[in-house]
C-alpha cells in the first residue's frame, strides 16, 4: 500500500509509536520499544523496530525532526492501552 505524504511536509513523514511498560510507572531507565514508520516523498514505506531508553527517544526525535520532515508521535503502554497521541507535533515539542 502506498501512502502519499501530506503536501505541507517538505520532507518525509514519520510515524513513531513508543511503547513503555504499564507497570511500574516508566522512568528514565525503563526500556521502551520504538516502532518507526517512514513514508518517503515518493510514497514508499520503511519500518524499523528499536529498543532504548526515554532519553534515546528524545535524541531520535530531535534528529528526525530536522530537514522539514513531518513527525507524528504516539505513546502506548505495552498492554496496548493508548495513552497519548502527539499527532502533528514537531519533533522538538515531544520532549
């Protein structure tokens, strides 16, 4: 399936889903699962699954949010309850 990037994006589109443990409460040392889906300007899609700490996620968002790319971030608990959707938020506002 091809998805066309939104015309307002100067670069690629990224959808990032961050899954964290539901219990105990997530901390800076908690391991999180990160799913990154990239839709290039030509409509091609790429996905990658990573694991890291919340600080790694912030660094990743800062890096991806450069060059006019659009970034959508969703926070989700491991048990599948979606907690927060930061749709359309610039990467540096997700800190």
